[in-house]
C-alpha cells in the first residue's frame, strides 16, 4: 500500500506551573493579610490564618459531605435520565418539540432563587425540595445539550446509517447515542459545577444536614474559617467529581486520541 | 464460504416513468429533479451513471436507496419498491459514498461489521465476515485502527468492506473514488469491480469521471437535465481502441444535452458480450 500511512498522535503531559504559582501567590497574600488585619482595621475573624482554617477543616463532619454528595449524584442521575429521554422524544416528534421547546426556554430563564422559593412553598419534605430544585435546574441543560447534539449529527452519517436500514432502536443505539457521547460528557461537567452550587443554596433553606446547612451555621457563628473550610470541601468535591467524569470520558472516548 | 456468489442472483431493476419533484423551502417553487425516466438494469450488470452536476444523479441514488419516494412512476427491484418495502432490502442493498462516512468511534473492524449487526447475524459470524473483507481489501493489519488513524484510501477501503460484508444484491456507489488520488482511485476501482463480479451483485456507480465510467461500467447511462436519458451505452460494443472516441462522444452529449450521433451509430453493431453476460446472469 504505497499511498497509505497510519497517522499517529502522542499525548503531552506538563506540570501546571502557572496554576501552582498563582495559588501560591494567593495563599501568601491571604496569610500576610490575616496577620496584618488588626493593623489595617479589619476584624480578626474576617481573614483567618491558615492554621485557624486547618482547625476548621479538622472539624469537618464527613456525614454532611456524604449527604450533599448523595443529593447531587441522585439529582444529576434523575436529571440526566429525564433530560435525555425527553430530548430523544423531542428529536423523534416535531410536534412534541414545538410544544415543549418554549416551556424549556422559560424553565431555563427562571432564577435558581425563584425555584428554591417555589420549592419551599410547594413541598414540605426537605429532600424532595432539594431534588426538585436540582432537577429543574440541571434537567433542561441535559435536555437542550442532548437535543442539540442529536441535531448536530452530520447528515452524511445519518444518511449512511439509514441506507443500511436500521430499526429505530438500532438507529439510536448504534448512531445517535455514540455520536452524542462527547456532548453528554461536556453536559455532565457543566451540570456537576451547577449542581454543587445549587445544592448549597437549596440546603441553606430548611435542611438540617449537608454542606449548605453547615455553611449556614458558620454564617450564624460569624466563622469565616468554617466558611472557608466548607468552601474548600465543596471545591475539592467539584474537582473530584469532574476528575471522575474526565476519567470515564477518557476511557469512553479513547477513539479521539 | 463467505465470498461465494449469491444463489439465484439479484433481481432486475425496473424504472418506469420515474419522476421526482422537490419543492424549494424558500420560494415554494417546484423543481423537477427527475422527469419520466425509463431504465432497466439486468441482474449482475455494472452500470455507470454519468451526468453534469445537478442533473438528478444523486436524487436517483437516494430513490434507489429508498430514502426518497418517487413523486410519480415506479422504481422496482424485483417486484418490490426500495421505499415502500424499505425493510425488505435490509442487507440486500449496500452503499459506498463519496466520503467514507465511517463512524469515528468504531474501529475498522467494527465499522465493517455494522451492516451485519443490523441484520442480526451471530457475533462470531459478523467478526469472521468483516475480517475476511478487510483482509481482502488489504487491511488485515489495521482492523483495530480507528478511522482517524487511517489514510483516505484506507478509510474508503473500510467503507467498501462494509458495503460488501452483507454480500448485497445491489451495490450503489456515489462518486466513491472521485476524491482519491488517481493511483489509489484506479486501484480501488479495480478491486471494487472484481469483488462486485465475485459477489454476483448488480452495481450502480454514479460518477462524473468519464474515464472511471468507461473503465468500470458494462453500461454507461448518460443523464441530461432532470435525468433525461441521453444515451445508454454498452461499453463492450466499443473496442478499447475507440475508447477515446467514446469519451469524446459522451463529453459532447453532456455539453450539448442531446445525444451525440456517434453514440447512435454504435448501437447498430453486434450484441455486446457484457449485455449477453448480464442477460444470462453470468
């Protein structure tokens, strides 16, 4: 085969030097400010030292992390199933799309705070209230992303697939679903970040467990160190969840490398 | 034996008074893509369809696949319509497109297996058949490679393996070799033709390259505007020494949108071996 050649690509791994430097600079500035606070007229609790934050971190209760994590994962799975199922139905039926599309646009425009207020007024159960808010915020993102991805499957591939005469389930399983997998992963990453932020706000109202509740307690106690510690936990949780998704993504999309 | 020709052979293709009209989305104006086409293609014939851009070749291709319904007239393969009896032709019609149209998330082997999965063959048989075809097409070393790891020629070979893997009655190729370099295209054309003959499939190639049409087809069907049948040429009636003349005559037909007189004269010569072969199923 004189005209043929295999193309190769090699992954490049580099140490994130810039990110490391910027974090280090931030930590130094914070620590310096915490020591200079009394001389600058700033209340001592406002900028706690890292030693104080470490003490707060040591007092973190794992059960609250587990509860928040469970709420986020359960709500994301429910949002994903609901969003993707509706997207597939809307892709198949133009009239369903015409009926539901304006509703989805309106749902997406409603602020999170409004949803939380609605949930508090409508539902007495805290767990259902939090789940409702997360699903109503994250579900439409999954739906719109999935629908866009399905519509973005190249016409050439759709025609090729149809020319081999698949059944409807075969068409979805062998073409549509694999084709939208990259978008679904992006959607998961966006929604994980969204869910972590939304669950915290939802837990602020009425919940007696979870990171949002602990943040509320810290606020009542004027403990910036506790707020900082729980925020660090949230950020770490977000990064961990994103890393898990990224790992699954790398495995499932290895054909792209 | 996987590469055995089908028993019984493919059914003939009958096109009668075929008309396809599209309505433009913006103006609502009717556009006649195919206007009352009559055409018969015998089993196992290799027919090249040539015509200028916009003459209705691709619409005819879509009608043959069954993705479009005729506005008027009939297109039948045997006693069935590829559109109305869409599912009947699963595994019986296969296509090779201009671009390879491989699924990027599937390896070469999995791409070649795709039509076999759709017809529900057992996994082991799917694998064996797909491997056989990939090997036949010189890709035995690259069965696990993803499309982006292969060159254009190799990807088109996978697409050909995918089409042949079901041993279809009808093979459709739409400008399948047009985008490849001349050497690779010639090599693939020969392979395609040899495999089509070996499989006993009827092959319809849509092309704008006259050299390709003359080199591959038993027959060359020349489409004018709205797929008007300008000429139906049995290539075997033209000795190799007259191929340059044939090329000129087709070129002139395409440019003037009416049959060149030189093509009519050739019709009066003796019956072509290719036509006889097609008629007898050999």
